């Protein structure tokens, strides 16, 4: 019940100010966010790399309202790509980008986002790595997938995200399951209307399995973005059924969530990529993590009460 309320709050400017100003918020945020500075993220990459994990880096930001912010976000990613080149990890350290941080929701936003993301994808290629386009609310899906198609003409390794809660996603999976594609399948983290998305968790899970089958049976590279033990087990079964080796798909989980499971999968020889958010604009990301799990909210409220 609380999930939708928290997801609505994730887009409220007033609640953002309240939550961001509360002194107890920071330690709870630190559980999910690697730090505010690039150096914090680099330290985290090195530590995860030493433990056999691959990473995707997210410079936090979304829903910007001013084109100057889009430029600043693009520059932050260019700076990140340069740093990743220095780390020399190649595709073991890639980047995840939200196009709303690059101006997608502004007037003329589709072209603006494409203009801003293109140099970032070029810089990623220079660093021998790549970019995955995160997926945001359903109103952005057509634009994001069209930008993906354009980018893939020059950079076929550019990745996409699809969300199993959307009715359209099985069709998108069929279209994206071809050779050379990289597709992260997630359940979906936004508040979506019943006209476009399953509302019942069981239906979202069933749709996830259907999409997983399409991607695992296809010729692309599936990136299984879920902490759900059932989805992990089903992926392993499907890999056996479709004859996929361990380096022909990967698991992805978020920084700070089910870390032992991430290490267990690595110890079994699986490829595991941790999604690492960093930066100061953590509010929307943080609220979605609270909405996903009542226990996270309870932890946050307990720290408020103990002040
Ligand atoms: P759930 O059924 O929600 O959770 C299964 C179990 O995982 C829970 O029982 C719990 O043990 C654990 N768990 C799940 N969430 C949490 C949490 N917040 N805190 C603590 N434990 C938790 N969504 C998008 O809409 N667009 C994206 O681009 C996107 N990118 C993602 C990238 C990665 C690498 C991952 C892992 C997720 C991403 N998501 C994205 C979020 C996703 O849509 C889900 O909201 C989120 O992963 C929770 O779903 P789940 O599959 O883990 O399953």
C-alpha cells in the first residue's frame, strides 16, 4: 500500500526538500548510494572489481527542468568516461544513463537528449566500454527506444532496459532479442497506471518470466536485473535449456542490496554487475528503493524516531 505513496512522493519537490534536509537521512542514503564524488564511486569500483564483480555507474540525476543541467550531467558522464578509461577495466565497468537527466522531458527533448547522449556513447567507446539507457516512466519508452536504435547504428553494443510491468514489453523483447543487443530486464520501479502496466506483483513476476524466456532464447546478451531468488534460479534453468554459457548472460543487482547473493553468484562463476549510483541528486533513486521494500522504510523511520 505504501509503495505508490512513496513513488508519488519521489516526484514531489516539497517532500524532496523535507527528506533531504532531515539530518538522519544521510546514513540511510549511504546504504544505497556509493558517495557524492566520482572518487567515492572509483573506490567502490576497485573494491568490487577485486571481489570479481563488474559494475555499471550511474551519475545520479533525473527529471531536470533546465537545459543547463542537461549539459552539466552530460559533462559529468564525459568526466566519468575519462576516469573509466584510466581504470582500464573495459566493459567490466560500463555506464547507465537516465535520458531525463539529459533533457528528454524538455521541449524538443528527444533531439536534445540524443544530442547530449551521443558524445557520452562516443567517449564510452573510446574507453572500450559502453552505455546502457535506463528506462524511466512509460511516457518515455518510445523516445528512449528510438534513441537506442539511432545509437546502435554506430555503437551496436549500447544497452537498453525493459520493464516487465508494462504490457508492451513482451513485444519489445521480441524486437530487441536479436544478435548483438544488450538488454537489461527489470520488473519496473515507477508508479504506472493500470492502462499500461500490470498492478499485481504476481502478474509482474509472471511477465518477467515470459520476457526472460524470450531474451534467453534469443541471440542477444540478456542482463538479468533482479534481486529475486526465483528469477535467478529460473535464469539458470533457462541458460541450461537454451545452451547459454555463463559468459553469455549476466546478473545485475543494485549497490547495497543482497550483497551476499552477488558474491555467491560470482563464486559460482557467474557474471554479476553491480549498479553503482553516486552524486548529490539521490532523492528520486532513494525513494524508489524505499518504495520497493517496506523494511527499508521501517529502517528509515526507526532512525528518525531514535533522534
Ligand atoms: P522484488 O520482487 O521487488 O524483490 C525481490 C527481493 O529482492 C526482495 O524480497 C528483497 O529481498 C530484495 N529487494 C528488492 N528490492 C529491494 C530494495 N530496494 N531493498 C532491499 N532489498 C530489496 N527499474 C526501472 O524502472 N528502470 C531501470 O532502468 C532500472 N534499472 C535497474 C538496474 C538494476 C541493475 C536493477 C537490479 C534494478 C533496476 N531497476 C530499474 C529496478 C527494478 O525495476 C525493481 O524495482 C527492483 O529491482 C526490485 O525488483 P526485484 O526484481 O529485485 O524483485
